[in-house]
C-alpha cells in the first residue's frame, strides 16, 4: 500500500481513537472497543514503518491532554 494512503489512514484512525477515548465513560462503550481500535492503529503504524523502513514515527500534531 502507498505510504501516503497509510499515513492518511493512520491519521483518521488516531482521530477515531481519540473520540472513543473521550467518550469512554459512556454507558454503551466498553474498554474492549477502545482496545480493538488501538490495535488497528498499531497495525497501520507498523505497516507504515515497514514500508518506509523507519525505526520511529513522530506525530507532532498530537498533544497529550487534548
């Protein structure tokens, strides 16, 4: 898969995971949902890093606590 496509998918997945984490206290959301989404994001990141032969990946737009 093209690395630019992978990067866009990673960014979308990150936003989706952030939305889920904010709603974590909701009655209909379980920790399993957050865990599965996190695993999906991890797989995309690993695929991106392998494609681009990178040892680390930096997300400068990510600010903890937002």
